[in-house]
C-alpha cells in the first residue's frame, strides 16, 4: 500500500531517502510520526530506522541539510540525532532485542526491518513508510496498526505478557497513549498489564514520572488515572491516591468518594489551563483527607485541616516519586495549603482584612488558586454550583479593588529592618523582625495604608507606647 498524504511529500524525507539510496541502505520513517500522520496530529519528531548504520546515514543527512543542522551521535546506543529549527530527526539501525528477567535494558543485535517492528511496543507504533525512491511512500504494516487506529485500540504486536515483562514501562505507555488518543486498551493487552503490574518495580521513578506528566497534560487526565487504578498499577506507584477511594457510611450519613471527586476537579481545571503543576495541585488538593477524616455526631463526617495536612504531605510525595524538589514543589504545596481559603471567604462575611491576607500569601499565584477553587466545585446541584461560582466572582472583584488601592500582592513592609535599626538604635535582633511583622499586620488589617510615611509613623508610635 502506498500512502497518499501531502505530508509524505516532504523535502527532508525525500532528502533522507535519496541519501540512503546513494549509500545503498534501506530506510523507513517509523513509529509516532507515522501514527500521527494518519491521526492528523502535529508531529515534528521523525524516527528513521535504517537497515544498516543509522549513525552513518545521520552524518550524511546532516551534511546535506547544511547550515543550521546540528548532529549528535550516541555510539553507545547506536543512534544519532539531527536537529534543524523545530525539526528533530532520530536515526537508528534496525535491531532485534532480547531481555533478562531482572532488567529492562535489552541485549541488542543488528536486525531486519521485520525484527525491528517486532520489538515495538504497540501495533500503531510499529507501522513504517519506506523512504527509498523506488518504494517511496510504501506502508509496511505487519500487525494491522491501521486497523487498530480505525478501531481506536491499543494492542501489542506480539504476546503482551512478553512485551510487558521485557519492558514494564510499556504498561505505563499503554495507559498514556489510551489517555492521549482517547483509545481503548485491547482486552488481552489490559489483562497482561494486570498480570505483570509488579514488574513496574524495576522501572526508575524518573521514567514513571515522565509518563505521569504526559497523562496529566492530556485532554482528560482522569481517564489515565482510572486505568492506572483498574490495572492495579496505581497502588504500586501512588498509594496515597488510592487511599482517597471509597465511601464510609455511619448513622445513615456518608461522604463523597474523594478519589472520583479529585479526578473531576482535575478534569475541570484541565479545561482551563495547560499548566502542569497546577494540574498536579488539583490532583493533590485533597490528599490529606484520609488522615484528617473524623466522625462528629452533630456535623457528620469532617476533614478538618486537610489542606494543612495535605500540604505537609506534598514534599514527601514529590521526593518518593522523584518529582522536582524545587519551586514547582513549593508552588503545589502552596496551592494545596491555600485551596480552602477562598471557600471560607464565601462562607463568612468577606472582610477586607481576610482578602488582603489571601492576596499577600498567594502572591502572583492568586489567579491559579482561584482557578483551582472554581474547579473544586463538583456538586451535582446546578443551583448550588452557580451560587458558588457567583460568590467566587464577588471575591475576585474584591481582590481587584483592594489590589488597585493597597498594592498588597507580594508587598514588603515599606519600612525595612535597616531603617528600624537606625530609628531605634538597635543591633540585629528578634525585636527588629517583630516590628516588621507588626507593620505588615497593620497594613493587612487596614489599620494603616501601604505607605512609607504611614508605616514609619505607626512603628514610632508603637515603640513609644512600648507595645512591642
């Protein structure tokens, strides 16, 4: 079958094929680019498999592409990469692989195209298109990947038990592709994931995290997390999330299933933002509920301080899952800690002081926090949902008014520690910090404006009255 698609008539692909012909090599574009070609998805990364040396072909292609082409050779892996602008070409020699039970690193040998296709993870990623002139555009699809594309199925080319046992990361990839593409996992393939789930233990946490990020950035990330749960992988890689599952009933009163509520919040926020770490904050916003759950005969089930408990859990979860322990973790921790604050502003009388304090603590992340709070409204009562959304709009309006007037976001007390020491002839000590905090609190409480002269007069009067 010859592929009829305008994207095949690509000058770079023709150049690769012509170069291969000159060198007497067979070459094919294979994998994700071919899959996405038929799915009409954009793809700038092109994988080229060569029956022979992929490195030698890459070197010649880089020369012919000329200025702006950058070649990187990875001799250990027998691969090479050529980059030019947004275009990224990966070259590898056709190979066959065999595995030992205790490692996902294969023993690699030179192979045929068929053997290279045999080692691919899924049928939809095993399709190849010939780039040699005489057969240019010919599709080689030994496992009916086209049929699986049409049926929206994720299926392994060979025995799924062998595929997943050899490289357990492929179980994560199956779920990731199903989530990204909106496909179903073939029944035999799904059952093999269940049988081989314990093998995920030989995969590094970093590689698992990469797949989780891709699931999180999908249109409906909840589908991936549900598949992880149904296959049993979730309890192995993220037991804290599994702990959210279930409903407990006492005296006829139950609580919502926090696991499915969390996934609804995640999907809600994903409709409004592509920010990866805000999506992670949505996934973790109620992670402290199992530890805080308590029964109160009057109030029913309560989850007091679950935001605070959850925020304390975030660094430990990030460390265990090899997620970054930097400002990204701090951001997620802050979102989890603060996500109940706007709700409390709605339930109580909204005071200027409370709004100022929230603006100060959230800083530049206040808009993200409000997005999270909006996403957290998952009630099936449409009237209740509309009322909460409307109340949040009132809080937003109050924030805008106060920010314009008081410039609270990320502010520093207008009288700093150095000036306080000069005013009162102090050496560096805890009293300086207490005076700075008193100024900050006075501004946040609306006692004085966010102004240097007002703050200076306030701290002088405070000193004179010896209230510190």
